[in-house]
C-alpha cells in the first residue's frame, strides 16, 4: 500500500490534456554551432533529470513480484521527479521486450507502460531523449528472459556489421519512431516533448571505422525514411578509435557517460571524491566535426556512495564542458527502493535517499543557471560557485539565491535574502527550518503570507545499500512518527496557522513558530491573512494539484531496529561516547548497555542507560574505569512494550535472563594513548587493502603466506601485467581507527610500514579529507621484511590517483593539485602504498603491519 491523496488520471484526461497541436509546443533544434535551442525563443536550452526504467527489465518484474500496479507506481515516481525540479528524462529501451526476431515492434504491456510514462512526464512538462535500443538482455540482476527478439540472435559487438542484424534494427527503429502513443495522440517522432533519439545504448564497435560509419549511415537513412525530423545522437564515450565515424556522420548530437569512481564496489565507498570530478576532459575535442554537435550526458552517477555533494559538482563540471543535457542513472522506483535491487551500484530516491535527492535538486539548478562552457578555478576553489556551495566535511550541498534556498544537510548558512524567498527544500535543519525528522521537506510560497509545506516520512538506514541486494532485504526503513518543526520566515512571522490538506483536521497548534507534524501536505498561513484565492487540495498547482502527495507506507517493524558500528579501537584514559540509532513502532521504556562482565549470579551488575538525543539518535558515555584490559565487549538491550530485545544478537531476551546466552557482542580494542596506532594488520582473514592497477589489464593477487610456525603470517601480493609501465596500488580507509585515538594521533610523528618485495621503489603515504595525497618513497628489499619509518613532516604533496578507474576510459587517472594545502594529520582518512617504477611480470610485494608512532 502507498499513501496517496490523488488518484492517477484516466486515458481520457490525458487525451484532453494533450489535445493541443504540436505546433503550439516549443521544440528543440540544434543550430550550426551544435547548440540546442528552443524553436520559439531561439534561446539555449538546458536539461537535467534522470533515467527511470519501470516499463522494462528488473524494475518491471520486481513490481510484479510485489503486487504493485505499474501505472500507479509511475504516477508516484513521476510526481517525485517533477518535485525535484527535473525537466529531462532519458531511457534506453529494452528492444528485447518490444521486438520479434525480424525487428517488428510488438505491442504489449511494456510498450503500453512506456506510452503511459511518456504521457505522465509530459503532463509535468518534462522533455524526453529516447535511446531506441540496448542490444543486450533484460535480466540484470537476474537471469535474462528469452523473448525471441532480434538482439538475442546476435552478439552485441556484431549487430553493427551483420547485414541481417542491421535490417532488423532498421525495421524496429522505423516502427518505433512511427508508433503512435495512445495517451498523447502523437507518434514518437512527432511528439514535441521528445527532443530526439539516440540510436543505441553504448555500442560496441570492434571492426573497422568505415563499418561503423556505414552502420550509422544506414540507421540514419532508415529513420529519415520513417519520417523523423528530430535531432539524432550517437555515443562517442565508447570506442574512442571510432569517434571520427560519428563526427563525420549527419547526426546532430553526441552522447557521453561519467562514472568517476567506477561501478559495483559491493560496499559503500568512502573518501573525498570532489577531486575526481574537478574536470571532464574530452581528448578528441579537436576532432573535425566535434564543435558542431550538441553534447548530451545520457548516463552519469557518483556510484556506491550516499554523499550529497557529488551531483552538484558533476553538474557544474558538465556545464563547463559544454553539455546541455544531463541525466543521472538511475532513479529507483519508490515501490522497490527500500531494497535497492534494480541497480546495486546506484541508489537514488526522494523518500529513501533524501539528502542525495535534495542534492539532485540543487544539481538541476546548477544545470539551469551556470552558463555553458563557463570555467572555474581548480578544486578546492570550485566548491563555491554562482549561488552554490559544496562541503565534503559537512556533506553539504547548498543553493542560496534570493528566491531559492536548498540544502542537503544541516547548515548554519543564512539565506541571502529571507524576505524574497519563494522556494525552500531541505534535509536536516537550517536558520529557516529547525526539524527533528530525517525526511526531506519543501516549502513553496503560494502568495504573500501563505506557504505550502510538503513533508516526507523519516528514513533510517539499517544495511549497506551497495552490498548484494535482495527483495527480502530492506536497506532503508520508513517511519511516520510526529516530529517537531520550527519555521522562521519573515513572510509568516511567529503567529501562523498550520492546516493539513489531507483531511478536515483543524489547524495544528503553533507555539511561537514551533509545531508538530507528520508526513503530508500543509498550508502555513500568516495570522489574520485574507488569502487572495481559495486554496484546496484540488487547486491546480505546479502542473498538478496542490494536495498531491506520494510517499512509501511505513515499514513493518516486528521488533525494534538498532544500528551501531563499533569503533575498531578506543583510547583509554578518558570517557568514551558511543552512538546508536533506534527505530521502533513504540517509544522504548529504556535502552541500556552492558558489557560481557555481567552474570545472572551477580546482584550488582553494572549497566549504562542510553540517552535519546534526537528522533532516532541515542548515546551513552562510558566511564574511564570501564575501559580496562585489551578489549571492550558490549550489548544493548531495548525495553519496549513489556518486552526485551538484545543487540547485536537481534533477538528477544536480555543477557541477565537465566536462559539467555549472548551469541554476539560489539567489540572494540582498547589502547593506551601512548601506544602506536595500528592502521593495518600484516595478517588476518582478508587482505586489509583494496587493490588497483593502471592500466586495468594489470592486476595483483593476494595470498596469505607463513614461512614457519614461529613467524607471523603475512599478505603477499603477486603482480600481473604485460604492460611494463603498469602501476599497482594498495589503499585502505583508516578514518574510523583514527577517530577514537585523538591523543595518540596528536603525539604521532612517524608512519611505519613493514615491506618486502621485488617491485622497486614504493610511494607510501596518506590521504586527507581534502582528497589530497602526501607521500614519501621507500625501497623494500627482496630478502627481508623490513620496517620503514617515515617522518610525517617529510611527506610531500603528490598527484592524487583516481582509484578505481573512472568511466569513460579516456578520462585522466590523476588529479594534479594547483592549490597547496598543508598536510594535517588530524584530517587523515586513507592509507596508500603504490609502485613508482616499472615492475616485471611475477614481481611481488609483502605488506606487514602499518602503524603511526
């Protein structure tokens, strides 16, 4: 079930809405300089939005598994796409679900849903770029389902050369372009909201350039014969050696992608990635024909992380590189977003990733307001530009203009002109809105003294969303509890009413601009205001209705959910504060922490009560006398509704019950402040390092080895690569270790590492939260595991290697700092070891312990 005030429109309503002539709707054309312009004003166009795939593949199947009506799901998601201010939508159509073996278009549920989706997007004023085919299967992350379509008959790298495959594609594309959408009455090629067509998704051209040129020529001829007059785009971020075929062709635009930190890490990536997106270098920009082709980003995403600073930064860089169309991949359907199964490496949804979603809203404004080709100083000076500010350390993206004030996380930055504000979007708190919940919210000025508040439900992460997905594994939970809010707007003052729009409920009580709300839509009205018009849930607003609201249903919590990450190490000598997040159907009576030093047979077992700091935040301070020995092991028990639940066991009961045996503890090692800070072990169950190589044809393999039983086991890495210029890298996050060793870090002045190998000289160093790298060079020997001590004062600033590899592959692999930032050990986040000299096939490196002393 889903919360909804308004039902989806019927087909007749669509036909009525789109009864105007296509001539009345401005369209897009590409001028001789390769600039997309509006047909009516001749002004430059700028587009920002997302990909979204409910009509096809896993999204289609997953909604079916969950018993969700696909069209109702589209209604909800399109509303949210519009709510985020997007004006663009792109999809690569799964031709395997729309065509037969000869390339004939097959009317079916997938095509009907695509038609419906296009109509709903147009209802919100969004423009569409259609990639007509993918030429691959429909399975991911499941197995492909055989449909008998032509793409299943040919290898993806052969479809551009095989005459039969080309004929099938020509037939299919012609019929697709001529297909009349029953919800709009337009053929795709005549639809004014369709800006153009990309021939295929990420083509694989492995033959001669002339074969590629011939393929593009044939497809263009087929599209022209079908009646197409819209711009046609072709991908140039793949197959670099074939780009000349595209620039020589009679196409109007070229398409690109950007995945700056690679894809499918299998876990959340951490670190400051802003240096990774400082520039988008196109090495073939001097190619003949490049300048007169429009530039579109068909897909991009800072994958495998939930940071809210990346999207606006990438949007800025795309504008600097001359892009006019920018679409992220991919927006998760709300009805399956709790699981993030559609694309494990991507995660974006307004309800489930609110900070990231608000940052996308800011990124859209970057695309609309930053002039095309405007250049900015190098990072970090480009973190403040136009009306925008980015902060990695605060995980904050901010738009602050006289009329719009958007922020992705808590901020103390005041609006530049609070009296002129028309739109506010936020996650967290600000000088304008103080909010105790975790969902996103929107405030829009309807008229002087009257504002619309839209509030999304709370969300809590319980699992890593980028780990292996499952439709039975909820990575995010949704709650509908009441939350405190304070709104400080000059236009409202401190005396205003709050009227829910989803019922006849009387006005909520407001006490000096403070009130309590649940998710939904509200009218905030200044005291004694006589509104100029009647505002009801049915009042037309923002290409929809004023009361329109969609959000997920609350998660079903059979037991409380408690999340916590134990610190790897805690420092003795001072009290230590531990933090937790708790979500429960009912407010708990109490939450207590106990160590493993308790017993059913004792009468004086110590316990420590957690204090609630926010809606879901809890904290406890452990006294110094508890932090004794070498390790701290502890559990937390939640007392709620007469029941008891213990964690991390995550089961009913409590440790002091006669019949309860604790099977799991959270644990942290304990260290004296004078002890060295251990950053990496020489041995363990898994290699402590993430391994990379440049180029990617090279790689290293890890093996745990032990020379004798009296010597410790060590990890040895064998290097593999035919390229003599290959470089190898070992990287490790260390921020969690350092966070709870403040005294030890203050005293530390030397980085120590055990090394043995035949790799030649190595760069050993550290990365800070600025994303900068500081290294020194050491020379390991092949016959002995030696300890190398590097004074922190001797570390030098070096280029930051972009690990893992960005896509497309033509992008640079190093960020070269142009602004000097002094090394700060209190900002350390990552450890790096890298080869600096050519290493022969079969060379090896053993890395033992690494520590600060």
